[in-house]
C-alpha cells in the first residue's frame, strides 16, 4: 500500500512526464518519419524503450517501482493533450 504522499508524487510525475513526452514526440515526428521504413521502425522502437525505461526508473525512486494503471493512463492522456495542442497551434498559424 502506498502512502498518500507517494501517490501524489507519482501522479504529479506521471502528469509532468506525459507533458514532456508529448513535447519530445512532437519535436521528433519529423525525424521519425523522414527515413526508410526500417529506420523508422528502429527509431520508434528505441524511443518507446527509452521513454519506458526512464519512466520505470524514476518510479523505482519514488515508490519502489509500484506502477498503477491510473498512472499510465494520466501519462498517456497528458502526452496526447500536449501533442494535440501543439499540432493544432501549428495548423492555425
């Protein structure tokens, strides 16, 4: 069982990490889809593995590696929100 402080820290980290992940993905889209298919696949796989590894390493520091489903959901929602917001801002200019 996690304490309330650990849950709040985990929730805040997931939210901020989702924002950072969305910004990085937005910046990397042009580099991920320029090259040949094999390079795209390898770059996408490497990006996902690195992002996941960093996420779990920090969670291990915060609360001994306990990851609940709602931490992952908030990370995905915040990264999609940032990516969509950046994409719509670019399209409106």
